[in-house]
């Protein structure tokens, strides 16, 4: 995974709440077997509307998404994270997120920066007024600055540490192999196993 | 101080715990399907990793499998690619799989309990947000993303930060005609779609205890719809009776040892939850959704709400957008809303008990003109059982479409989809925009309301049919 230390870019204010992962990428777009190419399905239902903010010429190249509360609720599809990343987003700033989405984002290197809703409101106003406004997100100091707005954001320490260092979770866990083996040695023998296959007669 | 049920199960699975880090939890069972697994297998392959415990894994095919003719070649080339891929991956990594045409194939959350793989006190994960269904047995079960799927394959563990605990206390006898589905829809309408975020929820109280295992599964299934990470119910004699003699249930002395442990899985009397919510079951009624998230629901006897009814500005805007998308006018009685399609199925309500209930209502009646009713059993085993009981005949004689098992119109990944503007009454769990097909409009309902609606042609309860 790539390290994430600091990012500066323009923003896409998305004034909608409850944007679930079915809206981020509808199920019909989930049929690939790779992690790339999902940008086509991003916000697919809304994309056909030329007035949808993602389609506005002045918003092209935006890398920071600022949605309303309860972003990424619903389905666990990590494709939602990939679609946002494939499209070019590096940071999502918002007040409330679906738990699974936030987890998935952290694993894939997409920074989810949590701020109070009134900060979101101010960022919306500022970036709507000026589409070229540069927003800087600094993970080390957990701060966001945009024009005269300067604010902290929340991200849990462990995710921050992993993103800053670009660490792969599986690699980290495998350093604790001994602990896993020790746990397995203690598991009761009656615990379920799926092999060999069994069926009802 | 005592512990809650979920704290006990959690503690029994901690492999490693360190300050400032999430716990490393052992995973007893990983379930997988064709849509959220290919990238995980790819990751393993690229890193030269194996699946650590193939025998703690079960794969099925459900999300985009056809349900009309499962023996014909899969027409959609991309669906076919995913099915071919999951089969090849199962083979390469030595994992058990129930493929299309197999009697144990079906929706992943239906087959786990049915095979007896789902047992109390387990940790169960799946790349699917409705994994909490398995919590009905007193397991900690939750949905994970594909990176985590890969992590579990490689390590049989998951890094998971501690969660807060919540109790939803449901007490009292349910009024006639009110089902588990109505209970959970009412809970979500009460607390909102984000109400459970960061929590493991225990559903408890006399109402929950009185429910069948199927009913408990329906409730736990929708935990994610109000943001909870997982939902569970303490195991009891009903749980043990359900499991006894299922294919993967422990046997002989193992059974006794297992039951002895399972009986310890109850929240201690002196344990405390971070949050508690009380629900009076006697006040509940059949519930339906009018909007585009599962929290936008009202009793069936109510009218479509107006945006002004909501004091929170965010809710008000959401209501405006939802009404526009749903093509509904505030003040319209819910029962005046006509539907084009009725879908009975999914991991929420695709079990045998649900089909029996729906069949008992359509029996001797006809599906209304212009309405199509799809009956999609949750698994091939459920389908077989329903046919043994003659339910398929009841459905087809009423004019419904009797299908093979799969997710089908729950998420519209296979050919079963709504057309733009079409409206459904659906026993599934999500009424999101476009969930059942682009532009499709979904009303979430119980199997009883679904069946009555199919007959009436508009949203209705079974009692309305006799009026
Ligand atoms: S039935 Fe619906 S909710 Fe359940 S696993 Fe399938 S798609 Fe998901």
C-alpha cells in the first residue's frame, strides 16, 4: 500500500445524506474480478444528469470528496472504495460514515477524515463558492486547511499509523503467527469444520 | 462486574490484544460468495499466500446466479465469469463450495444456519453486510470488505477494534398479524439508519424469546440497516433444538460439551450495556417503508409523511428526495399505493417459515391482474422442502412465479430487476435507490404483507383481504 502523508487538491462538495454504497456503485457494476476499472460505475445513477456536480467542468480533477452524513452505509462492497479511488479521490471528509465503509477505506489507503457536521457545512460553503479552492489534508497533524478554514479531523491512531507507513495488514498480522498458533492449539475439538463436506441425508 | 453476551464471545476469540491497536480476533468460520471474493483470492495469489484453514471456510454461489433456469448456461458473460472464477479459486485453494445445481446451494446466510454451520459462541464473517443474520444463534457475525476477506483467508484472524454494546429490549406479545420483520422495521424507523453505528447489539426481552429461530434471523439480518456492526440473540433451548442433528452440528459427547458451553452464553444479570433501547411490542403494527432507506417506514395503516413532518433539516431534505424518487405524494394512504411486482425471498425472509406464511395467504386466491409475484426460496433445500409440502403448487395456482434459489431481486444483479418507475413490495432488506433495478421503487414489507399485496394489487395486510 502507498504511504499517505499529506494531500492537496480541489474538492467536490456533495450535499446529500445517506449516500449508501449502492449509490456509490450499483450492484450491476460489481461484476469485475479485478480491483480496477470501477470508476465507470461511480454514482452511476446520478452521473447521467449533466447537472450532477461530478459532471460540472469546474469540478474535474477534484480529489477530495465532501459528502453529507451517513456516507457509505449499506452493503459491505469494497468496490465502493475502489470506485472512488479509481476515479481519483484520495480523501473523503464527512461527519458520519458507515462502519464497514470506513474500515474498507482504511485498508485500501483512502483516507476518511471525520469532522463535525458544522465543519462540513463550512467546507461546503467555501468549496461551492470557489471550485478552485485548494484543500490540504495533513495526516501527521490530523488537520485540514482550506482558505481561511483550518480544523482538526479524527481518524483512529492505528489507521493513521498504518496509512502513514503504508503498511499491509496481513503482513502485520503474520508477525503474530505464534499467537495464532497458540490460540489454535487451545480451541475445543468440537468446533465446527467444513471439510469433509456433509449434507442432510 | 458481569459481562454481556457479546463481550463473552469476543473475549473467547482474542488472539492478541495490545494498547492502541485493534484486537486480533480468531475467526471460527468465513463464508464467501462469488462477488466479493475474487479480488481477495487475487491478492493471496500475488503474495504467494495460502488459505490458512480451508476447513473453516464455506463458499456458495448466490448473488448473481439466475433463478429461472439454473441448468441453462449463465447468459450474462460477466456473471458467468464470476461464477467460473469462484469455482476455480475454490479448487485452487482447496475450499468447500456449493455450486449452482447443488442441493445445499443458496443465499449464504440461509445455508449457514440450515447446514448447522452457524452455532452459538462463534465468530463468523463474510464479505456481505447481512452476515449479522447468524447472530440469531448467539454468534458474533458481521460483514467485512474484500481486503478483510483476504486477511481472514491468510491468517484466520481479523483485526477489529472493540465495539460498544447496546441492548434492544423488546417486551410484550406481538399483536395478531405482526411479524419479526415488522419489529425490525419499526426499530429502524425509531432509531434511524445510523443509530447503531459502532455497536454490537443484543436483541432481548420476552418478544425475542418467543420468536422462532427464523424470526430471530430476520431481526438480526437487518442490524446493519440501522448501522450496527452485529446483532445477536442469546442461545436457548430453541436454538439447541434447531441445531440438533443438522449436518455440521456436534454429535454425541461433542454435542454435550458444546451445549454445556453454549449455556454459559448469556448476559450476566449485573452486566451493563453502553446503550439500551426499549420497545413495547404490544404497540407494534405491520410496517412498510415509503422512502429510500430502511429507516423511512410507517405503519401500513398510516399515510405517506410530508417533508415538513421532520424537524431535523437533514431528514427533511432526505424525505423530499425520497418522495420524488418514489413518485409519492405526502398524505396518500400507504394502502392506496399500487405495485407492479411482489418479491418474496432474500436472506431476510427467504426461509421455509416465510414461504409457508406467504402461501397460507395466497392459497385459494389469485395474484391481482398486472402484478407479478416472484417467489425465490433462500436455498435449494428450502425450495425442495417447500415442494415437498406442496407450497409451489399453491403459489403457481395463484399465478406466482416459482423460482430456484438465489439473491435474485433483492439486489438486481441477475436478470430479475425492476424497470425504471416500477414499484415493488419486497420482503428483502434494502429499499435504496436502484437497488432492485435502475429507477425501481421498493417498499420493504413482511412476507404476510407481501402476499396480501400481491392479491390486492396495492399495499395491504392479510386482514384487508377479508374486509
Ligand atoms: S439476499 Fe440480498 S441481502 Fe441477502 S445476501 Fe443476497 S443480496 Fe445480500
